[in-house]
C-alpha cells in the first residue's frame, strides 16, 4: 500500500466483504503510492493486483469465510501539528472502538505509516485500565519501507480496550510548524 511495501496476501479463508446488492453504492478504492526518489523517467510500472470476487452462497470456498476489515489507530491529521527544530516530538492518540462486537475481533497484521518526519511508531494495548503490551512497534521507522506485517501471535481486541498510537517525529530540519 505504501512506499517500500512487499506483497501481502490475506490468510486462507479471510476476505473483505464487498456488498454489490446496490450497484450504485458498490465501489472499491485502490490507492497506489509510487517511490521514484531518483526521478527516473524510464521506469514503467509492472505491478498488478488480483481481486477475486466470490458469491458467499454459491461457493464451496466460502464455507469457513471470515470477514476482515481495517482498524485505523492514530492521530487525526487535522489534530496534528509538529513544531520545528524538535529532535524527538512525541504525539499520542487515545483510540477506543465501542462498535467492536462483544466477542471481540482478532487482529492478525499491522502497518505503521508516517511521513518523512516519522522516526518511531508503536501502538500500546490497555485492557481494564492496565497496560497489556505493545503492538506493531517500529523503533527504527523508515519511510522507504512501509509494509503490512503479520503479527507473530494474533491479538484479540474488545470494545472496552483502549489503543494508544504513539508517533515520534524529528523536525530538526524544519523551520516552520508541520501540519497534518
């Protein structure tokens, strides 16, 4: 999805539901980021994507189907303001998701995403007011290597959990505030 990302395939039996019952509302967005730091004009895009649509009712492949989705954890861009000349500026966002079903959801992968000032990114899980563990920690964040990575051990999240997105930025080269 982002700069430097490698191939990522969903685990078997996991897919993203795509409701086509209303043709006017059925759509899918594909966002592509290109990385050409040397501005070579001879580069031709040869990437591709394979999307397989399967009808739930008619497919034997869908017997054990598990719907997947995306959970955004982070600071809203309109709330972000990074002052200049800071070697280590830490932003933290408290995120709660009251719409998670009572039996929870299973998180199996993550992607850390920041822009050029990002240096460290991680998410902390708090349950019942107590710190549990960090998730998706990248203490050496590299803008040129943003990729979806599976967790070694899947994480169960519940509606009463709190996630804290932590972002550390280096703005020492900036002379003005960097907005989100």
